[in-house]
C-alpha cells in the first residue's frame, strides 16, 4: 500500500512539473488596445486592426514569443479611460478631451501614469465638428440659436467648439446648453425634441445624409484644430518600449495607407464601423493624418486643458510631464 502511494505521489509530482512547464512555454503576452469605431478622428486604429499591421510587425520582430493583440471597440474615450485606469487597456485611441482627462488622472491617482505617444487624426481649424439642427427647423444661421436649447456632451471637443462659436457671436448667455450623449441626442434631434446638436464626425454627416438634420455651422468657426491621439499606460510603456515603438510605426504606416488609398481605406472604415461608404469617404477627406506631437499640438492641448479647468472638470496640472 505504501509502495503504491509512493508511486502515485511520484506520478503526481512529475505530472505537476510537466503541467507547469507546458504553462510556462505557453505564456502569452497580451496587448490590449482601446479604440472607437464610432469616432472618425481615431479611424487609423481600424486600418491597423483590419490589415493586422501591428500583429505582423510583432511576428517579424519576436518570432519566438507568443503575443496576442486584443482589440476593444468602445463607444467613447471616457470608457477607454476607465479601462486604462484599471489596467485593462494598455494603449488607447481617443479625442483630445479624454486625452487631457487621462493625463490629469495620472497626476491625481497614486497607481496610474500615462504618456501621450502620438497624434492620430486632425480636423484642421476645427473641421469634422458641426452644429446641426432638425432638417425642417427655422434655424438657418448661428444667430438663430438665440433663446434655443443646444445639446452636446459636456466637456467634449464639440462642447469646446460650441462655446468658442457662441462667444464669437456673443450668444453664450442667450442659449441653454444641456448634456446628452451622442445616442440620446441623435434620437432627440431626429424627433425634433432639441433645437440644435453640437457633435463630431461621422454623426453630422450621417444625420445630414439621412435627411434628418442640416448644418448651420462647422467647427472651422472655432479656428482650433480638433485632435485625436494615442495614449499609453506609462508602466506598460516603460516595460515594453520596443513594442510601443513598433505600434507607433504601425500607426505611421496606417496614416500613409489612408493618404495613398482613400477608397480602400473608406471601405475598411465602413466595414469596421458600420457607417456607409459614402459617409466614411466624405469624412476622411477632411482629416489630416499625422502622428508627430509638435509645439502647436501642445499649445492646442493646453488651450483645451484651460477650458476643462474653466468648466470645473479638472484642476491645474502640467501636461508636459505626460508627453
């Protein structure tokens, strides 16, 4: 009996060693990327994902490593931020306001830090944002918004653009601004329940092409570029610096692909996002695709940081520390 138990114990020990060895050999490095198929300024992610640009670079550079890229398609930058703060996403594509909020959290939370590594889509002078009204509305120009109710996601770039335009026309104190997410505002506008909607692409083009809305002004009235970018968990970045560089290379390759192949890019955007080809093609031709973070980009982010401070969403901090 004792001999059988010894054999059984030896067998279990050997089996445990084999299992541990197999598990060690099958370890997989997972890279989690958050992106937004519903936001045109971040559509470079759709090219990287669809054409597996990043995965192919990883396979070539690390042939003996098991690396899995996990893509998370989220409805907004705030959702990606929540996942990044809980270390569930390593790389995040988002608009300028969520980027600033992410960097602010890096200054206020003990166990989180982040780094802005690249810019993605740029709407020159505010292009790719619009203020739209119901198709049969009597409102036809910006001055007609006086005494009206305007919906926008508070703290967003569309909110920032709206306030700059209202100030330009001395209308700030004459309108009511209400916070509504994109889905709710789309529905209310379609049913003539709100007077106007300030929002980013591709929603204005979708509403206009569907004969639901008409545009009374676009974001160029603000004369401030509408930005999107890529931010990473700083701890992950420091531990995987060469992999992060491969990702930035992938982003640059995606930008070149969009510029060289707009038709194919628009088809990929349509397939990945669910928006019609006509919408994606129209939208991407208004976006400047470049990744470099230069002085004008930093000044742009600082201006928007001041706006978020002004409306009470954040306090003062030095965003240079996260670039």
